[in-house]
C-alpha cells in the first residue's frame, strides 16, 4: 500500500476514530482494534467517492451542446450505456433509478481497477466492501418496492400466486431475498480476491512482460463484475417495483 494511503488512514483515525468508536460502542458494536477503527479499504472508498463527485461536478460544469469535451463524451457514453440496460431490464419509470445504478457501476468499477495501480490494493477484495454495497442495494430496492406498491401490495409479492401457498412461500421468499446479500457479496469479493492473488503471484514469479496479460485479465474481471452487480441491481429493482397486474401481462 502506498505511504500516502497509510498516512491518510492515520489522519482519518486521528480526526474521527474516537468519535466513531464511541458511536459504534453506543450501538453495541465492539471493535477488535479500537485504536484505529478506520482501515485502508474505507480510506480508498472515500477517495473513490471524492473522485466520482469531482467527475459528476466537472461533467456538469463543462456541459456544452456545441463543443462537448472528453469528459462530457465519457459521461454521455456511460449514461447511454446504463440507460439502454435500464430500459430493457426495468422498463417504464427506469429514470428514477438511474442515479443509483450508475453510481453502483462506477463505484465498483473504480474500486476494482485500483488493483491495477502499483502499490494499491483492490478495495473490493475486502469482503466488508462488497457486503456494504450489497446491503445498501438490498435496502434500496425494498424501499422502492414498498414506495411503489405500498406495504400491503409489496408483501403480496412474497405470498405466491395462490393464497393457501402463502405459509410456504413467505419464508422461502424471505430467505431467498436475504440470500441475495450473500450472493452479491461473495461473487464480487471472491472474483476480485482471486484476480488480485493471481496477479500478485505472477508478478512475484515473473516480474517482467508476462504479468501485463494478468493485468489485462484483472481489468476484464473488473469490468464484468461491476456490470453484473449493476445488472442484478436492476433485476431486483424491476421485480420489486412491478405490479402484480403488470407481471401477468
């Protein structure tokens, strides 16, 4: 890990560590290392957050109809790609979910690609990072399901098509939804950890030329895993917000 990342982590622990420990202790969460509750993976996530905010702000500032620049072209390309996917998967009303799914795609992609830089670790190879994104996704699509259909209408999704199957379908559906958290977490974490270990192993054995192919492989895995996470998020959203009458047509 680069020294400036370690230094930034130490600075964050100095500024916010005590307050964070106090808050978590009040919530009944006891840390293994209370002297430094903030780890490098969280620091790198904050760096990614700052980069994304900077990119979005800069894209808005340089927005031009007559003379679009490189940043605007990049932003439009990303927007067009996500829009096409959302139209196909979510369908009508997809626009309200675009900010979240776009942010999920870019956040995971940048975190994944950090492993390509010398001295950096891949944040998503730490299981806590994919778990956090998976939990946020879980809360997000359930919230919109309740918001779109109302509490009673949304609960009916868990009951099955026939009322007398409800006692059987309800626990199955609840378990399957919680299993999505595990699925999203393990898929992203395992793939990025394996890619990191493979790249590190070949850099240790053959430090010249050959590892470049594995860096390209890491980049490919980064793209695919970010896309799959975004796609699954869209699928879960489409299922959550679809009304029963629409699903039968």
